[in-house]
């Protein structure tokens, strides 16, 4: 009976932690290339890296923060928390897995009233897989993984809003679970 009570208490505690930030709302601005971003011309035009990131980051953020939504580029920026994604580098050329590694590096910034509250630089790289055909599909795997990474960073930021950006950006061990691209993380300051 004591074990049952303990299990109920633990389930309630974990459930309340998971729901604590479910009402948080983030507005996602459309991903943009940094002026100094390096990306091959055909990859930029054919793969639509911005759209891939917009889709997969919003998809992941909405799983944790269901009230979140994409910002219409013509609409005024709301006073809530705005998440912006800047593409810093897209590494790789066409030719699928046969032409080497593909990677995407982005900077995510969490802003309120135009002021940056926190930022992080995330990188995902795929070394290619012989059964993964197409350059754009490899970049899409990187974008999906970045969506998860950025959402994890938002969750950490939501749990400790007083944390400085450098504390939010502590590197994590690279993973390749479930065939996801290798994670690399850099800190921004």
C-alpha cells in the first residue's frame, strides 16, 4: 500500500512538472539566412532549408507548448515570447550520401519586446547513409533533429528563466540514436 501511495505521488509530481509550461506560448518567426551564411546555390534553391526548419521546429515546439504558433511575416510582432531561427551555415553539396557529410548550423534566439532573453547555436550533421537517398532528405533529417534540440533548449529555458544564456548552452554529448544526425552544440555569448 505504501508503494502504491508513493507511485501516485510520483506520478502526480511528474505530471504537474510536464504541464507546468504547457500554457507557455511561443511565436515562431520564419527562419532566415544570416548575411554571412555559407550555402551552395542549388541546395539553397532546391531544398528550402528555411521551410524545413520552420516546419520541424514549430512541430516540435507545439508538442511541448501547444499554444505556440507561427508568426505571419506581415503581422506586427506580438509582445509575447518570440523564437527566431537564423541559419548560419549549410554544409554539403548535391549528390546525396555519396558526396559526403551534410550539416545545418542555426542560432535560436528567444526574444521578448525585441530584447534577446537567451540564445543558443545548434548544429546537426549527417555523415550520410547509403539507404538515405537525396540531398534534401538528408537535410530534412538534420532539420527534424534541430527541431528537437531547439525545443529541448526552450524547455530548459522555461524551467529556469533567470538562467543566463551561457548557462543554457552547456554542451551535451553527441547522439546518433534512431539514426538521427550527429549533434554538435556550440555556445553563444
